[in-house]
């Protein structure tokens, strides 16, 4: 047992259309001033034309509404995080199915989801798809949530020596997602029901995969160099780096930057999970890579 630190939040969203004709990302957040509870809900729509836009808004609305309804009962929500958030995801998925069935032009639509929730300094999340959740701690960037994509599966096989890197790089299904909210069964859900303990000066970034056009090393460098600035400035610099690519195929980008700082000392609390199960992506001081990793082509759910 040790002293519990009360924390305050500085959170700011940012969004841009990139090189696409319309915005298919949706994002909402709620960090009330003085509260020790807050959350972000972000969805990246897919399906083309108006369908992706509709799907992402449905997902964000459904999950945000469930979290907002329990905002005055954070202890209840934290105790039952897995059950409540999985239920919210199922409801969002069912709503996508109903809309797609009633609107032929929306069939095949879907959306990814990343929803980090913070209780004091305890971070939980639920995610479906490939929208990343990052944590910058000191000079190290961690990818916290799972990536539900065929590319991720192949990367694991390559790491184990079970798949040739060239075959993985050229595989026709590489850009397919293995799990989305598309109105059918959701094969994979990453729901973190044991908290990751945040520390003072940690920076959390929830984003659509469009941010990864600049590469994770670049994301780490920008956030690290701007770590003493407000979250809005960090988000602005990340988007500016995307603009600077001037890539005609740039996907929509949406993100929310969250900074955490100590407020006061309170009562003891039990130990929570550390970052042992999360993957450290980059360490700024020792990094020498300057390349840009860019996702290619439009994504779709595997099997669609």
C-alpha cells in the first residue's frame, strides 16, 4: 500500500481531413475541470462516401453516451469496466447493423474504436481495429493497445521466423483489418480491465491510423520535444508534421493528446499494473532512424 496521488488532466483533440474528400473520423472527449475521471472516444470510419462517416459517428455516440451516463458513478464504472464497455461496444455494433440494413448505400460500412478511460491516474481502455493508443513516458513511446490487422499478425509470424519478410510485405491482405465494428460478430476486442498506472508528465495519445503516416519514431520525437507545452500545442505539432508530408494519399487524422500532472496527496490505494505487457516502440536518445512509415491503400475488414 502507498499514498494515492490525485491528478489533473490537460486534454485536447485535433482533427483534419488529410488528402481525402471527406472526414470519416469522429472523436469526442470529456474531462471536466476538477474531476478525477475522464475519457476519450475515437472512431475511424470505413466503407467509402458517406458510410464511413455514419459508422464512426454511430460508434462514438453510442460509447460516449454510455460513459457519460456513468460519469457521476466512476467507482461503479471502474469496478465493472470490462462488462460495461463490452456492452457499449455491442450496442454500437448493433446500431451499425441496423443502419446498414435500412440504408443499402451504407452496407459494408464499419469503424474502428479506441476509448481510453482514466480514473485519477489509472488508465483503462477498450479498442477494436487498428487505431493506436500511445503512451510517452520520459523518452520512450509505448503502443498500449493491440492492433487488429492482418499486417500485425504477419509481423508476429515474421518475428518468430515462421513467415518470410518479403512475403509479408507483399501479401494482398496486408492492409485488411481483422476486427471492426461493422454490424457482424466482432472477432477481437482489446479491453484493458486491469489499470496501467500513469505517472506525472506522462503523455497519452489516442489517434486514428492516419497519424501513423509520419511514423512512430516521428510521433515520439514530436511529443518528447514538446513535452513541457500544453496538450493543444503537442496536437498542433503532430498535425503540422502530417501536413508537411504533403502526401496526396494522406488519410483522415484525428487524435487527442492527454497530459497528466499531480494535484494533491490523498489516501492509500492498491498497486495497479505496470507497462510490462506493453511494447516499447522508440527511445528518443538512442534512436537514429529517420525514415517515414506510411500505410498504403484503403483498408477494409478481412473477408469483405
